[in-house]
C-alpha cells in the first residue's frame, strides 16, 4: 500500500504534511540536496496510493576502518500513517544498502524523551550504545541516545558493546 | 604568492586564522581590524585583502569590497586560500561568473595544476556553462586519466542537451555523450556504479530502451550494487512499458508484487500494463485473456494476505485498483466479472484497517466505483462495524477511528451534499459534541501525536465553513456597486467567458458590443475596425483568442476611460515620433529613448487591458515604427538605441503569448464566486440579452474546497480602477515630458485631461470611502465577505496613490529647470495640503464611539496618510511651476496649461488681471489630479477664498488650498523652498503648518506600521483620540478565544445563524483544539484560513508562527499568509514574511549549486539534471516573483517621500525599463495546497484546473504589478538617471539592513 522510491527534489514541495509535525525538522535546502547528491540511495520516500508523502528516511555512510557505518540522519512518518510498520520498512532499506556497502553497523541519534521511537528501534534490534549529553539544543537542551545495530560484517558484534559513560557532543566523531 | 616556502605558508596561515574566526562568528568589524593588522605587516597579502573585502561585504559595504577585491583579481592570484576567499566573496555578491574568470586566470598561470583545473570546472558548474565544463573536464582527464573526469565531460554533454532548445543540438550532444561512454564500455574501462547509471540515463533520454535493456542484461548490471533491491527490476519494467512490451512488463511487475506485496507502485504499473495488453491483443479464449489472468493473480494475492493476516495493505486493494483502471478504460462492464463487488472489497478493507487513521486516505480514490443505490447500504455496514453508546458516542479509540472513517466516507460519497446551512451547522455542532465526549478515550497520548478525536474538529470546521459559505451571499451582500467598473467587470468577465467559448471572429464582434452597450463610447468601434484588420493579418489566432480572454477580463479595470486610453495611446505614438526627430546627441537620445519605451509598453499594456483592439494596434504601430526606424539609414543612432535597449517587440509579444497561454476558461471559474455577487447588481440592465446565460453559468458555480487556493487577488485589483489612476498620471507625466522637450510644441493641450485625471482621483477616493465605513462596524458584524475586501481595496488604493504621487514627483523634477528660469520673477505664494480622506476618517472617528476596527482604520488611514504625504510631495513640487507664471504673464492661463505638464498644471490667474476673478475652485477644475494647487495667494482679490470648500473638492488628498496662511507666510515662496530643499513641499508645509496648526510630520518617511504616530501628529488632538482607542481593536480580540467564546455564546442566542457568530465560534473551537493537541497542524492551517476570512492577519500570524514554517516551506506554504497580510494592510507582518521569503530565495542560488558540485564529486551524475531543474523551479516561483514585486512596490509607496529618495530607492531596485527577468512562460506554482485534508466528494475536490486558474490570475496580477514598477522605473529615468543595480544587491541590502 506504500510506494517506496528514491526521494526527488520536487518532493520537497509536498512534504509539509510530514514536516509540519513538531518533531520533524525542516532543514535548509542545501541539507537535503547535499544528501541527494552524496548519498542518493540512502534517501528514500514512502508515498501513499493517493500520492501523499507518508514519510521518508535520510541517511549516509561514513567512518573509517571498523567505524565504517551507515547512519540514519532523519526518519519521519506523517501522523496519520503511524503504527503501520512504515518506519520498519524504511529502516530495512537503509540497513540493506548499508550491508551492500559493507558497513559494520548502523547508528542513529534519538531524543531520550522520544519513547515511541526508542521502543521501535529496540524492536528493530538496536541497542543504546551511549548517551550523548545535550545533543539537541533547545530550552532546555536534551540528551540523545546513540543507538546501534551491528551488521553482518561485524561478526564479533564489537560495535554494539555499550559504553558505560555518557559522552559530550564534541567527543563523537 | 606562488613559490612560497612551507614555513612562509605556516606564518601566513597563523596570521589569517583570527580573521577567519571573526568572520565565522559574524563579527565583521573585528575581522576588518584583524585584516588591517595583517596588512600592515604584509601589505600585499592577497588573502588578507580579500578577507577584508568579505568582511566589508558582510557589513553592507559592497562598493568598498568590490574595489578591494577587484584589485586583487587584477593581480591574478593562484594560491588556494585566496582563490577560496574570492569564491566566497563573489558568491555572496551573487556574481558567480566572476569566479570563473578568477580561476581562468589562475589556470593560465599554472596549466598543470589539477586542483585549480577542477576548481575551474566547478566554477563553470555554478553558472551552468556546460561547454566550458566539458572542455575543462577533458583537460583534466588528459592531465590525469581518471574515470570521474571523463564522466564529468560525458555529463557536461548531457547537460548541454538538457539545456538545448534546438532538437538537433540536443540529439548531437546526447550522441556525443553516448559515444564517449560506448568507447569506455568497449575498452572495458567502466568501473563504478555511477558510470553505469549515467549510461542508462543517456540511453533513456534518447529513448533507446532496447539498448538500455541490453545493459541490464549485460555484465554492466553487476556494477549496480548500492541501489535498493528492486532497482534493476523497476528499470526493466519501465523500459518494457516504454517499448510497449506490455506482456514482458506485466511479468516483471507481477514478479515484483510477489516479492514486495505492499509496494503500491507495482500494482499500479502491473494493472496498467495488463489494461494495455487487453487493448492491444485480441484473444477470445478466457484462458488467454490477460484480464482474467490478472484477476486471478490479484485475487490470489488478496486471498493469501487475508489468510496470513498480514499487515500488508496493498493486496487488499489490488482488485479495487483493477476496477478503477477498468472504469477509466471504459470497460466498466467487466468489473463484476473480474473484480467482484467493489462495495464488498471496500468493506473488507474498512473492516481490517478502519481503525487506522490512514484508512480513508487509502481508499480515497475508490468511492466512485460504488453504485449510487448501494451507497447507503455500504455506509450502513460500515456503521455496524463498531459500537457506540446510546448517545451515539464511540466506546473506545478503535471505535473513534472507525466512526471518523464512516463520517469521512459519508461526506465523500456525497451524503451531505443537500444539507442546508442550518443542517450543516447543527451537524457541525454534533461533531463538536463528539469531540468533547471522546476526549477521555485517548487521554494518555504523547504530546507529539495527533489525537484521534481531533479529526472531529476538522470535519466540524469544514461543515461550519460550508454553512458560512451558504449563508454568506445573502447576509453579506457586497458593497453596492462600488463603481461602474464593477458592473463592467462582471460583464467583462462574462463577455470574456463567452468569447472564449466562441470562435475568434465572434469574440471580436462581442467586444464592441459590450463596450458599446455599456459605455456608449463610439470611438471603440473605429479602433475595433482597425484592429480587426490587424487581427485578420495575424497568424496567431489562438493566441489572440487567449489574449482576448485575458484582455477582456482586465477590461474591467476601469470603465470610464476609453477616450483617454485612446488619447494616451495616440499621444504615445506621436511622442515617439517627435522624440526621434528631436534627439541629436546620440547618447542622450538613446538614453531618453530607452527609458521612454517603457511608457509605451505600459500604455500598451493598458490598451491590452482595456481594449484588445488597441493593444494590437499599438503593437502594430510600434512594429511599424521600429521597422521604419531600423530601415531608415539616417536614423542609425536610433538603431543603436534600440539595440542598446534590448527591446524587441517580438519578444514582447511572445511574452504575452506565454502569459495568455496559461489563461483559459477555467480562470473564470475561479472568479465566479465574486462574480455571482455582481449578478445581484443591476448590470443586467445593459446586458439583458445575456442574463439568461449569466444565470446558467451561475448555476455551475462552485465554491472551491477549503484546501483550494484563496480567491485571486486580481479580482479586487482589477475592479478598483487603480491601474487607471496610475496610467492617468503616467499620461500626465508624458505630457509634461513632451512639454520639456518642446515647449512650443503644437500638440493641443487641453485642460480636459487634467480635469479627467482629477475627477478620476476624486471618484476613486469617493468610492473607497464606503470601505472605510465598512470597516467601522462593530466586530461582530465583521464579515468574511466585507472586511477583507475592504481592507484589500484600501491597501490597493494606498499603493496606487503612492505610485501616482511618484509620477507627479517626476513631473516636478522635470519642470524644475523651467521653474528655475522663471523663478526670479516669480511670485510668492504658499500652500499646504489637506488630505480629504484623512479628514473624512477623522470625522468618522469622532462619530464612532465603538472601538470596532478602529485600529485597522487607523492603520489604513495612517498608511494612506503617509501615501498622501507622497502625494503632497508630488503636489508640493508642483508648486515649482508657479514661478513660471511671472515669465508667462503674457500667456493666458490656458496657454500655460498647454505647456505645463499634466500633473503640474499651474493655475495662472495671477498673470491676468482679467482672470482675477477666477476662484480657487476654478483653478481646481483645471489642475490635474493629485497635484492641484490653488493659487489664490497670487491674487489679492481672491484672498477671501475659503480653503475648506476647496479641500472638499480637491481630489486625492493632495489638494492644497492654503489661503488662510497666505497672510502670515507670504515670505516663503514655494519656489524658494524648492531650490533649497529636495523635499520642498514638505518643508513648505511644515513651515506653514507651524503657523497654523500643529506641525505636519514628514509623511511617508516611516513605514505604515508605525505610521499611526504620524497620523496622530497630523491630526493633532484627533490623533490622540484614535490612539486612545487603538488598543482595543475588535480583530485582535479574536486571539483571546476565551473572551470571544463568551461573546459568541451571547451573540449566538440572538442570531444563531449569523455568519460572524459562526465564524468566530469556529475560530474559538479550533483554538481550543490546538491548545489540546499542539502537534495537529491540520487544525492550525484551518485556523489560519478562518482568521484570513476575517482579515484578522495578526491572529493568523500567531498561528502561522506556531507552524514554524521555514526554508522551502516559505515557498510552499507562504501562500497562506504572506499576501493576505499585505492586503489587510498588516504591513509589519507582511514585511517580516516577505523578508524571510526573499532571504530563502536568495540562499537558493548557493544552496542549489553546492549540491551540483557535490554530485560531480561523488558521482551521482544522474541527479544533476534534476538539481538543475529544481533550481529553475525554485527561482521561477510565482510566489517569489510576487513577493519581490510586492516588496518593491511596498518600499516605493511607503518609504519614499521625496524625489531624491525615489531615485535612491530605484537605484537599489532592478526595475530599470530594459530589464524584466521574469520568465513569464515558466513561472512555477510551488504551493502545497494538498497539505490540508479534505473529504469532499470527487466532484468537489480540488481540481487541477482550479489551481491553474488561480495561477493564471495571480500571474496576470503580477504582470500588472511588474508593469507598474517598470513604469515607475521609466518615469524616474526621465529625470536624473539611476545607475543599474541588480535585484540581488537590492535584496542583500535589505537583508543586511534588517
């Protein structure tokens, strides 16, 4: 019931029903375009049968050596399309591409208050790798969980051994 | 700087670092200081100089920056840091071409430098110079044979094709690209996925799908490794579809459905291919029938999903999609056999997914499949799927969702079509009850989620608004025919529609008919005859027809000025010719000519607007003139002038074609709602024959759904005669200019024009008086149908008057030299200005003790006052002419009138003893529109003339009759003041006012937002009154919904169906809903709409801000507030939104060229055409163009109060006559209208044509605004020449200053 396809520039003209949601940030153009230029395959959109944008995922692959990993930059689903397993599908694409790129793991940041999302990621096999203090600026600043899931290349599951101490944003590479 | 040692580099880097740091932290002043420090040690350090320039640029000192940076560029730097800094600099100056030049020089210095070459390549990417891109890429490849470089060159060829308009060139470029790739393929040099993707892209663009399929089947396919799983299959399917290989395509998609049963696009494509297959193949046996096969396949998929209880929704809808496709293909008869009963299918789906919020959205396209007689049965069954209490309230959250789905479906199936306003209202009330009673069910939801019951509110809002729409026409009968033009508008629109639906010939016939009937102006017939000739000679019949539609629509501009239109026109042509002869000095000639041609353009437009016939006559005449001048060798300088000006009538005409291509019958649909109101008026009298038709059409009127675009602003603008006011003043200016060129000209000048101008000005002001009155009602009577249009009209009036004032100011600037000659002998006199409207407003305020709308009124009147001030500026400048009188004493008043330009007519009574008896009122009669000056001061005999009578008579607020002061201020001559001061009138006024009343503020200096103060000052004690009452505006009260609810309830008892009550209750309800569910943006968008209906922009803005729209949303969602704010005279709000919007669009350039470069770097070459297109879509945004034009007009009419300021302001604007960079043919509508939910039945849903209609109307209005701007630009160039400035510089300055 969902069309999953690569994100196109023109989708930005219609993604308001997703982005007007308070937890979804609308970035400057260059941000989206940079992802489209650099990691186009990681930027996928879910469209409903009536052509409405239901949600999208943005990601990238980065890091050196055994830190080479896929990263979820943004994952969002419009309110009326939640609880349909859409995020799971979108995450599956990202993980699949990361596997193909021979990444060791996939990671993402999430607000510690966003219980719905955290629960979902846990269900998808992600663990809280570490806490990043005051990662989200605001009033007040909010901490983030850095969540991870090992991919098949990380046979030892080294990437998902949780850190015991929180880190500061400037300490994450 | 080349050849530095490493150690030196380190030192330099260390020294520069602080500059970078200050720049990064935005402390530009410190950066300059730091740079100076470095430059003291190393005066020639390129990079430090450029960085200093950059800091200066960011401080708004563009010229200094240019000087500094330009010097460095001349020295040809080649070091990386300097070049990078230069790149940033030129990017921020929006001169990306300069970056190319800089790197070209650098590369010449170091041809073997790979880094520099690749930077050069990127600099070409920024400006889209594909040819140079390609050459540079090949140079790079030769220098370093890396695959990416080679493919940069390939992609540059592709982009050349992309840009090429010539199909031949396109083909050649693509072939070249393909051959380059083929070479690589043959030699086995293809390495990366990106290269294969590029190859596929080239083949696709050329339509070589067979070859593309071969690539998918070949070894290259294995290089595609990073794409999603279905990438290859999807491409294969696409290629088969393009080749018409339906069976193969169907097989591919069937396989995809197997693998991804929930991916909807597979179903759509599969069914599409099957339908094609059935139409192309003729099979008789059921076993081979592809439809049967598809039916079996889709049933199987569905069966499996049901059995497995899977979460995939696609399988359940496959058969419905097949039914839909069959229906669209006209094979409805096959539906029962192939798909079964759609109602059953739908019910199954609702059974399974009815408890999801998305259920209705999933099935929105399928209700039309349900037979009408089965509708109620289906609804009944849906209703029985969930439990409600005895009061009809759903028992749990699941039931709420199901109940909502039922409501939505009911609406979409047309079950509520026949409801009356009252029924809609009580239905809405019941929904609000449901909302209240279900709140407890989902009390523990996360703040970030939307509550299920919110949808009740949205549904209720739709019903309320429906009720309001149904009650509005009778209860809020529009202002009585505001002017003859309004009636004319109706007829014009109708005529337009008629003519669009009739063949060209008859449309020509119609026009004179209407005009003749309506106006009894016989002139038109003559012109029509001429035009008919033109028309027949023209090949472009359909374009003309389009144009005609457009033209007739705009004919409503003004009903009373055909004569003058014709006059302007002929004057223009004559003027043209005279001008040719008079110009001896080629430079001056070209300059003057260049500027003037835009007046004809404007006039031409005017003609178009008014008279299709004259428009073409103009074009032809101009064409002929041009032919004449270009073919006559003695006029070589004119040829040069023409080239210089870059005007080409052909282009111009193409523009019109483009513009009007957009226009069609549907435009009129969108005008119908206002038009219907016109029907109520007595226009029928003149068009008896067509009332029947009119009625018929009105039957088809449809109110746009809530998510639809707002009604076009064009309508109000066009019916208000604003343009006519402006053109009249332009005409006056034209005359004045002509007079300055040839004071002894033979053109017979009569006071007629001036009189008409004045009358028109007076009329328009009179007409707008009622809108002021309309606004002064109590808040509860503020109606969607009255309030907003009244505000908008006053806003438009203010702007029109502002522009007229500017034109008059130009007249004065032209006449000043003449005055100077005559000044010595000039007589002394003085005058002041009294704005009639102001007075009227004050009077009204005194009468009104209600606080209603006072602030609004005050705001409007204040802005009017400031605009009036400009008028005064114009008017005051006109005083300059009195000086001439002395020299002209012998001349009779009428002679003088002939010589003196339009706006600057001077009553010349003083000269003639015989004329001593002339009363001020007579003078007023003669004096032109806004700029009449009563000159009684000259005549001792007239001293007694009363000022007040004249003030009453004086038009526009720019009449000054200042007799009272004469005695006291005789010493001040208008002319002296003029000489001393650039803003003469104001000074004069100031002095005079000092002696008489309170001091007059320099009007217009401040923006309208703070113009309450000047207004107050102007009006002295009365102002104080207004200020006192200002804090209690009725509209703002809306924001406090609590109090308002109270009011509503009270009011509700009295008249339950009154529109204002309803709409305010609705606002209150929505406010409450948002309060509860902050995440629900649907509620917010609805509320903005509701507030806009009331003209309560302040309140709307509050909601808008809560939506937190930014970046691209300024383009896609800006339409909900930006222009509404402007039209309701909330200039602060408008200015804030405008400036954010312009900022976004300015950044667009940089934001979209960086990714282009990234694409080349990272190999996502196939995205490049998309990026380029996206950039164009954004920069051609209609919204952007509109905001830019409105912003400039706003600036001109609110911030300019003297001619000097005008010239200065214009320097910052790119509206010199020769430039109109708007790409009229390709304006894009980027509004995201569908973001709002809607459950309308199919025939009421937002249609593409509605959107197209609103776009066409907005484009037409933009065209008008642009021409107005250009007229001002042209007018100003008649006077001191402003140097050309780009729009970017203007915007930069605006933002820097903000």
